[in-house]
C-alpha cells in the first residue's frame, strides 16, 4: 500500500507517497504529471494508493523541514524508485551531486560513463518522481542556464539559491530574473 499525504513547503504544497519500504513520491501538488505518476506507481508496485501516514512519511516531513531550514544537506530516507536500470542509474547519480552544487546534463552523462546519453539522461531526470530528495533541480544547461524542471523554473531557481545560501558560497545562478 502506498500512503500519501500533503506537505506544506515554502514552495507550495507537495504530495508525498511512501510504502513501508520507503519514499516513492514527492512532487509539487500542481505538477501536471502527478496523475500519470500515481498510475505508474500503482502499476509498477502492484498496489493501491490511500491517504494516510506511515513511518516513512513522518521521517520525510522531518527531513524536509530540516532541509528548508538549512539544517540538512543530505537525506537519509530509504527510497523506492521503480524504473528501468538506466533510469535508476541516473537517479542514483543525481544523489551524488553535493548540496549547493550543479551539474550539466553532459556532466551527468559523463559521470555515468555514457557521454552519448545526454538526451536519455535528460529524459530520465524528467521521470524522477522524488523531487528534492533525488535532486534533479541541480541539473542545469551546459551554458549555465536553468533548464526544464517539473516543478517550474521559479522553484528550481529558489531551490538552487536556497542551497547556495547554506553552503556559504556566493550564489552563481542569477542568470534569470524569474
């Protein structure tokens, strides 16, 4: 059973979902793909979705609160990430990007020892169902500009600025006046 709940954040409401094994969903409540993600998760995990809470969601709420307060830079939550082997490798590599750092799609492909897979990496990033925890917001264009983000570019910029603020490094991404 996937339990779901709404979590209020400085960026708006997020929908969180978790099985007893770990977090499988964290998306902004206004994301257009949310219904598709629900259908995919119920099919891939062969289970139903129900409003509620479990120990994983309680831990998620605590760790997200710490993240938004600038007290947490690394998440320690167990994750449930059904997908292809390639998607899982991309999502795992995203978690290696340090708090406050960014990487281009090309750098991400090179880190996966597959420099010709830039488009596939971008597609897998877009299929990530666990925002912030699997930090696809840390991926930017090769030219340093912000590129697509399921939560919107304003939120992506906010997240990157938030992380830069708590690393003690100057904020580099002021390329957009969003």
